[in-house]
């Protein structure tokens, strides 16, 4: 920062990512409101704490190993390169004792960049949280949160959301705003866990007909979803590099024109993603309203699903394309949600598998067709975006890194009786004991006040 | 006993790198933090199991179960 221009560029970039982190906090506030609103009164505080405590746990494990994984595994390892491919100095610097993991005056970006990725990790874990409410043990959920937040999402980001990721290089995988690397993997993980965990007591009738366990507070659910929309702005902006020179990119781009880029260092603009974010939100809400026949929960969820479906290509789509793609993804994920619920008796309490998993998967597949032939990278030798590459990528995200690890970990936890809460506790409600304590305390205070009033 | 790498600001900032204390002890700090993290989970798992056990012993009467499932509580 020895010149004014260098100082402005550095501090702007530092501030840019810092703002995204603050905005992305709102995603988590939204998820908490949404989950508490969807749970019954007898489970509120447990539901809130289950989600909130993933914040410290994913944060410290992201510090211990999540961030290192991202920089260590872009090459597989062993597919296009070894550990640390293409520049092992990054992986070395981001070990938990690494030289870029603490305050230093000659590195003003690592901390905020680390934090932006961490907030993505919270989001991935939080998506799973909503699906499993009212019957999972906290210990079990936090193990699952650490797995997806600090291990599997980090691996998928290294593979498919890194300028040298092997999926980008060999498959032409394109997922600029994380349809797959956050949403499909989280939906797949949630589905794997749900199949082992089983439905809430009373969710299905004896003949298998699903029952509605209605939200305690539909207002809170909808405001929570609105809050997630707000935080999603930070998420989108954090997926970009705000300004890069062709020299910095060091690829095939010629000339001296600077640009914003995606995480792949492919050029885009903040304007492009802003228009497409809003148009895909609009497409999702319109389709959600229509397919659910005016249901508020699915209309708001449709907005999210619209954005998530279009996210893979929202750096490049025309806004009309974002609108239509958002609507298609929302329509399909809604239909799939109820089909899976009826057919496989899966109790996804908030529709997380559908909104994030199915919409993300569908978005990747659509992007492969719509963006067919567009360069996936500014570097020579990388495959162009194509339908097969993105379809294979969708399978890797949803099934290989999402469903399978979620199912395996849930099975292990179940083996040790650490997955599901005891039946009696589920019937009483997870907050029963504390609610009884609170009731007793209130009665004592009331009695004391009445006694004081009588003696006075 | 100073443990900070910066003992004066009468320097050219271009020459300053680390500004936190205990530079060189990052590996030890990481091990301590990881051990504390694992111990926290061990404690939490036991605490949660005991909480469920106590809840069942104290509250899982047929009357409470009836009230809880009918929404009276």
C-alpha cells in the first residue's frame, strides 16, 4: 500500500468482503427465525440453540481445517495436481498455524476472504438444520454441521468453485453463485440424514398419508425467509472478486481493462448479478405463488428457489433467462418435494431439500445447456461449459459430497444411539423441562408478590 | 516480559509483518485450541444425555405426555 491507488484498491477490497460478511449474518438470523417459526412451542429454544451453536463450531473448525482444505484440494488431489495445486504456498499459509492465519500488516485480504467463505459454510450447515428440527440430538446435528460446513463443502468448493478446481478444468463445471457448491450439497446432505433419522412422530398416518405439522408462527417463518433474501445479497457479492487486472488474472485476457470477476476469475459485473438476482427472485416468487395456489410459505420459498436455480449462471444470463429459469426450478422443486414426501415418507420440516437441493441440482443442469460453449475459465486448456460437465457436477454435489456423507455420518451416529432424541422427550417437547422450571419460577414470584401486597 | 514482535512504531510499515504476540508459537496454540474443542464435544455429549435422562425421570408421566401431545402445555 505504498501508493494512493494501491491503498484505495486494497482497502476497497478489504472493506468489500467485510461488508458481505456483515450482510451474510442476516442469512443466519433469517434461518433462526424461520426454524423457530416452523417448530412447535415445546421445541423453540432447542431449535434456536441447535442452529445458533453451529456458528462457533463451524467457525473454529473452519479455522482448524476448513480453509486449508479449500486451498489444499483443487487438484483432487491426484486428479489434476497434488496437495496445494496449483500453488502449494497457499495451502501452507492457511494451515491452522500458518503465516496467513493471524493479523499482519502485509496481508489485508486473507482475514476477510476467510470470513466470507466461513459465512458460506454456516449457510450450508444451516440449510440442513431446518430439515431435521424437533427430533435430532444437538450433538448429532453439530457433528453434521461440522462435516458439511468445514469438510465437504470445502472439498466441493476446492473442486468446483476455485480458479484451478479440477471440475472446472476437466468438466467445464460452472456454478458462479453456488447452486451446487452450497445448495445442492446441503440439500443432498439433508436428504441423507433425513432418511436415517426418520419423520417426526405423527407426521405420517398409519396408511402413509402425510399430515401437516403446521408452523407455530407463519409470520415468523415468512419474515425469516425475507431476511434470508436480504442476506443473500451479501452472499452474491462475496462470490465475486471486486476488481482484477488482466495481469492479476494471468490468463488469456489481453489489454489492461480491469473487471470484476467470478470466483473462477471469469469476467462479470456487479450490475449483471444484481439484475439477475432480482429477476430470478421474481420468477421464483411468481411460480411459487402459482404452483402452491397462493400459499405464503411456498411463495417465499419459491423466491429463494428461483435465485438458487439461476445462481449457477447468474453471472452470464440475460435477465429474462434468469426469470424463466428461476420459475422452472421453483415449479419442479415444489412438485418433487411432495412426490418424495409421499413416496419415500421423508419428513423435511421446512422443505430444505427441495428449495436448496432440488433447485440447486436443476439449476446446474440448466446452466450446462444455456451456457454451452462459454469458457469456464480465463486459462488455456480448461474445458468449456457444457451439459455433461454440469450434470456430472450436479451428481457430485448432491449425491457424492452431499447425500452419501450425510447418510454415512447419520448411520454412525444412529449406531451409537446419538442421532435421535428419546421418544418420551420428543413427545414432551425438547423444552419441557425448562418450560416447567420457568412456570414454577413465575408462580413463586407471583406468590411472593401477592404475599407482599397482602402484608402491605 | 514482552512477547510482541512490535516494540516501537518508529519503523517503516512496509517492513512490518506480524503484529500479534507469541509469534512462533502458533502450532502450540493450535494444539491447545483443538484439544479444547474436542473436550467441549465430550462434555456436551454427556451433558445432553444426562439432560434427556433427567427429563424422562422427572417429567415423563402419562399425564404430562397427554398434556404435551394435546397441546395443553
